[in-house]
């Protein structure tokens, strides 16, 4: 029955196009998806959530919905929370409400469809479904040079998707099925034996394909301008949810099915993820605007999740179990999704109440807008990894996964070296987040912030919900971790 | 009912309508179009209950023993391509009825509709030719039906006799069509010389026989591939396509790019089949691989600078021919997976749906605004939002966005190319498909981002046959994109 989770936002989007009241329908759909989605995620083992309709006999393709495993459950939980929040955040431009809300719901539906698909064909297809409204939203309602940005993201993500498609088709061919569950089962039973050279090629296609979608260095340059330009709900949904599709795909497909191929690319992957953490981290520090800073920071944090993936690959190649790697990646994806969505939502609020996101023109916003400052503080602290907030548990586990199962007497391997280097990322994050917070909220009020208003009551609800999620998961990460068992 | 009645009925319908048209004094001629549509729908329905001599129900029947069956076959693939021909003709007729105002201006003597009547019956006759082609078992039969099709198209292309573009297109099509006919006859002659027969089954045997003279046979095959390359618009034999497509009346262009192309591919498939397991397969299919790569590159990159919607669709039809050729060249016929013939059939069906829909949009544009340039679409989202969404779906399908029928077709092609380990062509196909995103999305950019040249909304009659057909096509794009099985069912047994 999990296709209902996909169907609600999808049907609502279609209804809006054909004349249903945009804002109300979107919010009702958002809340309904949230309720059903959360319930489903926490009871994902139940068979009642799986369903499958054959759509093609040869090659056998089913429109199959269900949870592949606990990672899917965590991603669905993330998606529904952010979706509900996104429908309550931001303000549609005059006369464009229809497209604004329908697009947001379509992005959400696409992301949910991808995380709930247990068939490779639709797994890919739903992600593409979500990309088109993303391009449209940026091109139509973005800030700044929106058209160039929309072209850029279309070309980057279009090319990335095609490379990914080649990898997925090849993978399905080697595995002999498009059914992800059957693939993983056959792998466990040792029935899939892909020869190392083929594995290596497929792994390369998947790393580049999925990597482009997740803004892996050096395929990341679309991300920051796109998020800076995108309307708030689009930025929240894409940076928070849709982008995780690539990581999710690597975790669900590449890591279990291509152990040798992924291991062959371990060192290049480590170098690239350090590029995300250190290079993009330093670029982030240099940003003069809040939106581009948040965009870059979201690119940077992808590096940690790639590190967890690399640790999982290295451990499985060494024949050791890494109890931290997968939970680390899953929890950090969730935490990052929530925190970045909250940050983009609040940045939109800041822009609407002060008229600018230029850090040089902001200051002292905490005085006129204490609630905004408090929420931004929570999200920012979460983002830099303050203990007690969700990201901390994820990041700590990532760093632990880098050393998990290591024989203390042996010299440091590449994963350990990368882990040690990436610890500097925490410092980098602290620098830019704290600096941005100080410049925006502290000090004396300036022209733009003197008359700024605080968050209105209705807009507070989604922000406080997201902040509460960060806090709850931060204090009790087992809430998510136990879904993985 | 024996299958050969289908063509007999169709061609009779065409002739009856032609005569009725000649004696008609009514100022409006749309009734001919509607009668043609109704007639073709009946034939379409009969297609499903027609029988060939192989089927059990025809056992002992007198007609099953006719010599005709030595030339004429009725198997799954013949049935499928007859359906394709009929469906594309029906939609072309709907399009022609909508387009008659433009056509009347350039075809009639006094600007009335009198000049447009023959157009409908010519389409019906061309349909009969395509249906015959689908059943050809013999190269001479194939040649005759192909010529009937081509000659009819000479008239259809130049139908707007007071329009210079249409006349120019007619002349170009005539000259190049005649040239390709020459290649075809000459090639068939060489093959006859090498194999001693024009029967495809005999050619299959001869091609596998060691004593057959290889070089003359290959020379003949090359000539026939060149001739058919003209029909399907494979580079480097594609020059005529952009000019002819642009100049011809839009319904002709639609029929040319959907029906005629499908017929061309059908002919190519049945012509190539005898050689797919012969010692010549390697040479013939590598020639097809090269043709397909060239076609992909020329079609997709040629489309990028186009500003005229019709010309863009012409290049898009070349590009799609490249994809279909890639499936042909992959030469898959394993029992447990999709065969090349099935992939080609599926792709053509999907191509029919989305290209027809695109031509519907184009003709609406021409009738409403008098222009066929992409900038006539500027700001369509503000002038008619539903039409804008429809166009978006159609363009997304042409570009190959998932959950549309266009994606499923491309997906199968890629799968076949990878299965045949054609790495370089697969990479070229991927790169050119990415280029496709660029030019199809140029149309979306005009629709959604550019501000309109005119403020007034585009009217849109929700009860007309035209709107119904467009809705039907758009729904089919999405339906078959998610649920391709019904189309695949039609292709069961196509090898």
C-alpha cells in the first residue's frame, strides 16, 4: 500500500493543475503524506506496504512499491517531513500559485516514488519526474540569473542521469533482473557473480552518475547557484530530499552489488570526497551571501556521507563487518536533509523580512526577530555538528566508521587518512556557520534589519517541527538506527 | 476474413471517395475526411479479425490456397505495421481537417475548400500502399507497393500548389524519390542476379549457400540499403528531409514522418532479415551501425540551431531514425529477450504517438498564429495553460524523459545496444540524446519562460475531434510510458 504515499502528493499536484485551490490542497496533501509516510516508515517491515503490478512482461518490469530496507524507511521519513514543511514555507509569486504548489508536490512525489520503488526502472524514472519541476521552478521563479542557472542544472543533471542510466541498465543486465529486492537477495545467496572488470566499469558509471546528482566534487558546481536561485520549497526539497537519491542509490545498489568494482575506485573516491569537504569547505567560508553559503555547505556535507560509503566499501573488501558505516550514512542523510531544509526555509524568511541575503548588509536581526534567530541557531548548530542535535550522531558515526574494524597495530590505510583529514571539515563548518550567524543576527541592527519582522505564527510551525526533529533524533538517534535492524 | 481484403477495402474506399469528391457540389469538403476516418476505423477493427493461411481457422478454406500467398503474408509483424499505417492515417486525416483553412488558401482556385477534397482520398490510398508493404514477401511486391506510396506522396507534398515552399518541396521530393527508386530497382536486380529469386525466403536460403556470389549480392544489398535510407531519412541520405518537411503541408509532413518512416523501417527489417544469420551479416550490420551513428549525430546536432518548429521536428525525425537504426543494427533475436524487430516496432509506435501529437500542436500554431517558428510559442503558458502542459508532456516524451513512451523506446534501444556490446554507438546515442534534451527544452523555454508576443488567449474548442485526438495522444504518451505491456502485446510473435 505504500504507493499511496507517492500517490497523495502526485494526485494533489494534478488536481492543482486542473483547478483545485493550490495552497490548501498542497498543505492538506503535505500533512496527509506526513502522517501516512511516518507511520509506514516505522512499520516498514510489514508486508502490507509492498505491492507490485507488472507493466511489461519482457524484460520483466513491475511497478513495484515497498521498502527495500531500513534505509528506505529513513529516507521516506525524511521526505515526508520535509515535504510537509515545504508546503507551509515560502510564498508563491502573485498569480503563479498553481505552478508553485504543483511543482513542489511533484518534486516530493518523485522523490517518494524513487525511495519507495523496488524496481530499478521506476527507481530511476521517478527521480527524473522530480527533476523537471525543479528545473521549471528555478527557471520561472528563481532569484538572480535564474535562466542560466536553470540551464546549468538541466545540463549537469541531465548528463549525470544519462550516465547513471547506462550504469543501471548494465547492472540490471548483469544481475538478470530489474527487481531490486531480487537482486539483493541473489547477491546474499551468492548467485550474482559479476566479473571484476565489468564491476569496475559499472561502478565508475554509478559513481559519476549518482555522484553528479549528489554534487560530488568536481561535478558539484551546479548545486550552490541552483539552491541560491531556487524558491524556498524547491531548495528545501531538492537539497534536503531529492539530492539524497544519489547517495541512496550508491548505498542500496553499488555498495552491496559491486564490492570489487567500488573497492577499485576507493582511492579516487576518497580524494573526491576530500575535495567536497576541504575544497568546497574553504570556498564556503569565502561566500558573501547567505544563500550561496548554504548551497556550498550542503555540497560540502555530502563529503561525509561519501566517507561513510567509502568506509563500508573498504570494510567489505577487507571482509570485515562495519557496524557504523551504513547507519552513519543513513542517519547523516536524514539529519542533513532536515537541517538544510530548515536553513533554506529560514533564509527565505530572512530575505522576505529584510530584503537581502548579503551578509554585509545584515546585522542584529536577533533583536527584531528572536524566534528566527533561535531557530536559525538550532539549525546552524546542527549543521556544524553540535552534540545533542541530529547531525552530531551521524557525523560521529561517520568518523567511527572510518576506523571501525581496524587492527590497531597496522599502519593507517587510505580511509583512515581521509577520515583524519575530513575532521578538519568540522572546524571549517564551525567557522562559516558561526560567522554567518554573527553577521546576520548579532551586533547592532542595520538599515535592512531595523524594521524586520519575526516569523509569523503559521510559518513558525513547520520550522519548529523541523527543529524538534533535529533535537529528538540528536538525543535519541536510536529512533532511526533501530529501523535499520 | 482473409487478410488481403483489408487493402482491397482501403483502396476501394480511397477510389470511391475520389469519385464522390469529383461529383460533389457542396462547398465544404470535410465530409470526405470524416468518411475516410470512419472507413479506416472500420478497416482497423477488421485488422484484428483478419486471417492468414497459417491460422487454424482458415484451414480448408478455398482462399487459403491462392497463389497470392506466395507474395503476401499475414503474420504478427504484418498485422502490427498495418495497424501503425491505419492509426497514423486516421490521425493525419484529423489533422488535415483541422488544417484545411491553410490548405484551401493555397490549393483551391477561389480560396474555397473545393481544392482540398482529393487530399483525404490520397491519404487513404497511401495507407493502402503501406499496408501492402507490411505484407510483402517478395522484393517485387515490396517495390510496387513502395512506389505506390511514393507516387502518392509526390502529390501530397506538392498539394498546396499556390505555395512556393510546397512546390519546391514537391520537386525535391520527386527528384530524390526518383533517384532512390533507381537505386532500389538496380539493387533488386543485382540481388536477383546473385540469388536467382526475388522471394525473401529463397534469398535467405541463397544467402546461406556457399556457392552464392558474395560480392554482387553485397553490392545489391548496399544499393537497396541506400534506397531505403532515403525513405527513412538516414544520414547521409537525409538532405531532403528538412526542406521537404518544412515545405509540405503539415498533415503531409506528419504522415511522411510517421507513416512513411514506419513503412520504410518495416521494409528495411524484412529486407535485412534474410541476411541476419548469413555469412554477410557482419558486413551488412556494421554498415547499419555506421549509418545509425551518422544519423544520430546529424539529426541531433542539426536540430540544435533550428528556430522553425517544423524544421526542428524534421531533424528530430532524423534523430529518431538514428535510434531506430541502432536497434536494427543491434540484430537481437534471442527468444527470452526483446528482439530487434520488437524494439523497432515499439519505438515506431511510441514515435507515432508523440510525433503526431507534436504535429497537432504545430498545426494549431499555424492555424492560430500563421507562424511555424518556435517564438510563436512564446508565453503559451499564459495564453493557454492546458495546452502548455500538453506540449510539455509531448516534448518531454520526445526528449526521452522517464514515465513517457519516448523514454521506454530509447531505454529498449540502449538495452539492445549494450546487449550487442556496441559500446561506441551506445555512447554516441547517449551523448546525442543529451543534445536532444537541449533542443526539445528550447520549446519548453519558449512556452514557460518567454513573455508572450500576443496577450489574447489561444482559443481551444474542448468538444472538437481535434482536441479529443490530442488528449488521446497525450494520455497514450503517459499511459504507455508507465504501462508499456499493451503495446508489447501487439508485438508478440514479431521476430
